[in-house]
C-alpha cells in the first residue's frame, strides 16, 4: 500500500513509477481526500504485462504430497519459492524430514513465518526445536505475500516480501536428506489418513516451485508424483468477510442499530490493533438498566455495566491484546448473567447481576462516539479505538458493512470499509544496535535499555570513543566502555584507562595473561592457544587503528626449547595476529625478520643465533620484547612445537593489548580563505545520519558542511555569530533547524555541534544549549539520496566559506581524516593551535596549560598536586619524629631541571606576597603543623592548641609578635581540614575551612627573607620560641596534604624529587592518601610498615618455579601467613609501647604545668612568655 499524490487541476498528469512491480489480478485504489474546491474524481491508468498463475486452495484439512522417485532426496542446494494469502494466522505451508534428523518446515505462526531447518543432527528433532528464522508480520491479512528460500550447504537466504535474512544452518553435513516426500499445506500422519501433526494451512498458494519443479502444475495435471489429501481446488476463493478500519483516534466511530427491549444481549466481533487503549463498544441499555462499555485499557479487555443508582459491574480478561493479532470478543447477557468471552476463553461472570435485568439497547457504537451526540446514548471515558474490526454480530445476526458504506445501515465517520489498513511499523526493525521496537497505530518507539545506545532509534552511543576523550571529560583511571565507531555498527568494548600519566594508556585484557607452562609439543602434535579479548576482531581493529601507538609484551622462557630456530631453520614457534597470517618474528624485532629483540641488538647468549632460546641450553633463558607493528596486532593465537625432548620445557606469556593516543579527537584543520574547502566522497547513510565536530572561529558566518543531490541535500552553517542552522531535505520538503546561543560563537573558543536525522526526528545540538528538534513526517524516503561530493569548510559555489578551525569530524561514527586531506589542499592547513584558550580551565590547583599539536597537557610543577589535571593530592603520613625541611638560602642544582620551578632559586629579598596552604588530619593536640623560619629569628608557626583549635603565631621582630587564635571546634578529630594564609604587603588573611579572618599590619613592618620551611617536628637548633618549642615536643602525628608556599610544594619535592631538591627528610615519611584514610589509620600511624615483595627473591636459573610449580605456591602461602601473624604481633606490641610512652610524657607535662594555672592559658597552650617582648594576641 502506498499513497499517491494526484494533479491539482483538471488537465495535468502526474506520473508515479513504482519502485517494485505489483503482481495482482485486481488493483484497488482508495481515494483518501476530497478536492477542497469541488467533488472528488479520479482517473488512473496502470501499465503492466501478462502474468501466469498456478493457484491451489487449501481448506485447512487438506494438503499436497510431492513424492520422490527414490527413497531419499539428498540435495546440496535448494530453492523454494511461493506466494500465499490467508486469513488465518497459523498453519503449515510445507514440511519434509529424514530419518537421520534432517528436517525443513515453513509454518505460519501468529501471522509470521517461522522456518525450521536442520542438516543431519539427530539430536535436533522438529518437535523439540525452535525456529531458525522468523520473518514477516500481519501475514494473515488476505493479501498475497511472496516467499523465497535459497540454500547452498549451510548458508541460506530467507526472503519474505523483499525482507531478506541471511543465516547459517545447524547440522553436521552440507546436504539436506528428505525421505519419501515433501508435504504442502499440512503434515499428514502416514498411518492415520486425515490426521495431521500440526494445524494445516487455510488459504491460497500460488506458483509453488521446489528446485525448479512446479508443484501445483503437476497437481493440476494429476501427475503420479503428486498425491492429494483432502479437498484441494485450483482456484482461489475469496472469503466474504468485510473488515473496517477506524482511522482517527478522536472522530472515528461506527453506529449499528439493534433491537431494543429484548430480554438479554448478544454482541460479538473480532478486532486487531497496536494501541493499548481505546473504546471498543458503547451502548445504552433499555428499561433503565444502565450503560454497557467494552474498553481496551493497557492491553486488557474491560467490560463495564454502569447503572444509574447502583454500583456497576466490571469484568477484566486478557493481556497484551494490542499485539496486532485478531482477537474475537463475545458478550452475552441472559437471565441476570453476563459472560465475556475472549478468543473462545470465557471470563468469570459478573458477580452482582443476579438482581438486575439487562435489556438490549437500540444503538451500538463501535470504536468511538459522534461529536454531535448530546444525550447519553454513547459514553467514551477513554480515547477512540484505532484498529480494525470484522465479523460484527448483534443479537446473533451478522451486520452487512457494505450496506453501511452505501448508507442504508447505521452511520459512521472516518472509517475505511472493506479494508484493514493495519501496518507493522516494526518490520523491518528500525531500532538500531539491538533496540526493541514497540509501536502504536500511528508510530513506533525504540526501547534502548541495556544496549549501550540512546536516541529515538538507539543510534547514539552512550560511551566515548577512546580513553583520551574520557580524560578530556575529566575522568580518572578505571574501567570504561569504549565505542570506537560511535554510532556505527561496532559495539562497545570494555578497556582499562590509565589516566594518571601524560600518555593515556588503554589496556584490553585477554583470557590468558598468566605465565603458561608447555611440555610435550612437537611438529606432529603442536601446542596451540587462542586468545579471546572479549570483543570482535572488528572492534579491536578499530581500537588499534584509531590509536597512535599500540604494543603487546611477549615472553618466552625456555630450557632446551627452540623458539624461532635461527638462523636458518624453520621456526618452532609462531603467532597469528588480526589475520590468519603466520608471523615468525618475536618481541623486539620487526616484521619480516625472523629474529628476537636480542638478534637486532646483537646481544643474544650465543652470537650464532638470533634468539636466546635458540641456543638450546640446559639452563633457563628467555626472550622478552614488545610487538608494536599495529597492522599485526592483536596477538590472537600462539603455536609452540619444541618441548617434547628430554628436559625440554617452555613457558610463555602474552601481555594485554596496550595503546595510547587518539588519532582522531585532535585531528583538526584551519581554513584561511573563504574560497578554501576540503572535499570528500558523497555522504551515504541508511535510516539514520549523524554529523558531529568541533569548531572555533572569529568570523561572522560560514558554511561548515554541505552535500547536494538532485533534490535531497543537507547543509550545516553558522548563519550569524550566535546562530547555527541545519537545513535538510529527505524527499518530503526542506526543513531548517535553528539554535540560538546566548553567547557569541565566534569567540575563538572550541564549540561542539551535532546534527542528526532519522525516521523519527531531525535534531541539532550546539554545546550544551537546548536542542532544536522536529519530528519527521511520513512522506519522505528513508535514505538521503545525494550525488555531489561532501564539502567541508565551504560550498560547491565557493561562497560563504568558513574561516577558522574544524576538528574531530564524525559522519555516522566514521572518523574523517581532515589533516591528511589538508596536506594536499591549498588554503587549508593541518592542525589548529590554541587549545588552552578553551581547555586551560581543566588544569586545576595552579596547574599550567601547555599547548601540544594534538591537544594540550597540564604542567603541575608549581602545584602541590599531580596527575593529568593537577587534581591528585600528594599527601603523607608523619610519625612523631618525622621532619621535612625545605631550605631557601642558596641556589640548588634543581634549577637546571626544567621540570621543577625556578621561582625559588634566589630568596635574598623578602617577597611582597606570601601564600601558605596545607590540609591536615590528626588526632593529636597540641601539635606543630608548619614552621617558616625567616632571617633575624623571625618565624611563622601554624599549630593546634591543647583544645584542638588553630593558632597562628607570627613574629616580625624581637620586639613584636602576633598570635591569632581561631575559635573553632576541636580540629584534632581525625577529619581533613584546610588552612590558607595569604599576605599581600601588610594585609593578612587567614582561612580555616570556611572561616575567614583579615588583619592589617602596621605599614612600618619589615618582613624578612625566608630561610627554611619545616613540616612536622623541627629538629634543628633554631632557637625556637618557647611556646612553639613546647608544641614541637611531640612533633606531628597524622597526615599532611597539598602543602604549598607560594610556588614551592615542599611535600611534593620530598616525595617526588628528594634527590635533587633542597629538601631533607628525617625519620619515616610514608606517602598515603589522606582522603581515603579511616580512623584506624590515624591511630596507627606510628606503626605503619612497608610490605616487602610478596614473591621474595627468585632464582635467575629457574624463572618458572613460582609460576609453574604448585608445591612452591603452597610453601609460599604458608610463609605469607606466618609473616602476616608476625607483623600483627609486632604492631600490637609497638602500639602498646607507644601508648605507654605517651602516658609517661603526659605525666611529665602535668608536672611542668600544675593544675592551678589559669584555664585560659592552658587552653591556648599557656605558653605566654613573661619576657619584655611585645606580644599581641587575637581571638577570632
């Protein structure tokens, strides 16, 4: 069925050329709309040719048997074709089977064709198997449907109405062996005439051919090969059943008269629909007995009898009745009893009708109610029905719907009479990537759950295309799904992204990364292992090809086992990569050279051989190296053939696939003139098309992309500094989508555009602005029919060209290499500088953005953080005696290393600005956190008072000290806290967590140069202030993190550059993550131990003993358990001694500070000196 548009006047002619020929005896044209200026009129001329037809009519109890000339018909190739039509949704079209398990059956099941096919598998009997293929839908519509089955060996094509599915057949052989006969129309039981195994086909079959044999022609000529069972006629009878279609969900209805005031009621009909909700029947009962409603609600049939003054009656039955199949409904009310029957299954009768008499009404409304109805003759509490009905009976009398069409019976609105125009919008399934298709009468929807894709047709991947993109989105290291081709056909693959380094490594594991022992292999009995990476080879190839560099580490440990048998022998070991080609080279070598890495480096154990293992010694040796030729990766199989001699043994290990770099994400070009452009082959798409890219410009307007056809086209354009338009025509007229930005798009910053069109909608997205979207109309075709080249950055007319940069262009998931094309195009340059202007904000905590040709990186030299975005804290655990001292007096050798800051080389003059930041966590108070030693015995000390509050002591001279007491909670509470002290000239600010304090020093104050910075305990004899000295007694026990003084990160220097930085570490400093610590970690910081290698020392002569000897593993396990228990005992004893020592020190302090001192002094450490210096104390 197709809609044809006619002429708009009285004399012009409109031609329509059919895409596919129509084979029919009669062609029916249904006028759909009236001429708005006059009456409807139509003249049609159809052109065709003669057609031969051999037809057989099966009545549901008959069949044709085609008997072979020999006992068994064995075929390697089969071609079966036919056409059929039926009003029944179930029935066998043909069947054949053999004694060895071969069988072939084509069966109509619920309006769909199911094909069973098996080759020589005795385990798979027809009665117990599931269909191999199911195609078609709504095939019980009494229209002709064509079927073609083509088989060659195990490969087959199954076509139903031009929808083809290719599949592979199960079985042990390539031949189909059928015994005695093929049956058409049913499966008769040989010993019981007239008995069939399954429901027979009821309908007509035309032009039935089996391997070139015209079966129906043989039957018509009564040939001996054909045996007829039951009544088979050779003309197709047309059943006198008239269906109707309710088209409009608001205005469609059918009113049929009934006989009023009859005691009881009887109505039956059949319906089919895709909608979950709709009114099926409404009638006002006579004698005040109420209103009867039959409703489809949520796919469930609901019968309601509403009474005027009493509680109504309700019956529910069925589920999922919106499946598009025919369902029969019958309502019977007799003698106070109401019965609702669905598909010959009666529901429970209404429980409360024993006292209510039901009388039939005079009017029955099917599908909906008229708009002009003013009384209660028709009630519709739900939307009107959209679907088909047939076989309507009222009071056991059939209703002639042709009379309704002629106006002599009842009335109607918006109906198609003598036609069921139901359409399966999910065939074919336009939901991509395995999405589930659901539909209503007017449209379809895609359920994309658990597919990894989203969008109206499950077209858009929810995963990124590489680890580089995940890094750009701000993710840290972890397992991610990577979809290398985006919306393309390849699915996502799980990888591990190591985003902690400058190079973002992507790792794909396989099923055997452990060291594997091999013995007993020989050329006659080779050892082979196949590696599985959890994805298809196409997925792996796309991942590798999109990376800048890939590698796999390979190890071969050997003892009297040749590897490549160099220099001249045939290799005893080889491996297979992405293709079936054998590769006789080993890690560290290059393709085409039968050597190992030591052969190229001329460092093998025996200079006569090019591999260490080829020396064939009695001692263990190994050849280890990297495969890095991308066209051969990944390793999919390894074959070993020389471990069958006396004392011969080998073990191999192939590491995971590792890649870094994204060749596409930063692939960019710069357009320097309006006349310049890049051209690529015509953009082809199926049912969906998506385009995405980044751009930046300072121009006012310009065309990004354009592709033209005879009528179809698309164009993406920046039409003004704040507007982007997407114009497209897919055969139903041009449409234009517009996105307006509240900010200018020509700000020389990177902006993102994504445009998509599919069968459901057309959309345009710019950055994170609201999407512009328009639903697709049904008048167009599916595919963009384009024929010009794709122009990027300009148009075919060389006008309105784009000035600026475009990068990361994707067309339906296909990565376009812009840079390679720009190398041979004038006016276009590969690459585009200036990434930091857009992405510099991704470098946090003082990190500096550094431009690269392919993207950018963050320089964390002047930051106390590290990582790709300077967001990973650097923190450490301090014991009571731990001290980190950073010296500022003299220039130091690190100035020659550009990886560290040079801002701290000379400190002869006092800085006008100072910033001190740190984070801490401790359970100890009082304690000293940080000490800055200036010249002339001046200092800045940050400490916790005895009550856990923060105190900052600032001595500016011998005669002037400032003490700032922050009125905070007890900060020694095993939680992270942040302190920031900033000085700009005489202006000082102190921030503790969320509290902020400001103070102005006297303008005459002179600040001294900084000599050293100490974290933890001050161990040098610096003539400490007595107050600070007492806080320093116990040192600092806890965790310090993100420590910074101006551009110096002393803790980072101690942990990362201790050998070259002017930093001294005393006692134990253990790197740890403060943020992930728990209370037990804080309590036990004095007993932190560094675990040794659990494997211990290994014997170089036997590198396999830990990997291949299970007894060693057991012994190692016992040793590990004993070691663990020993450490636990030592830890408990150490903590006990520490607590005892702490108690002793506490007693000493109590003796030094008797209880009769003033409480306010004791709360603030009570360390006020009674000397003559001037101290100023501030309580905040």
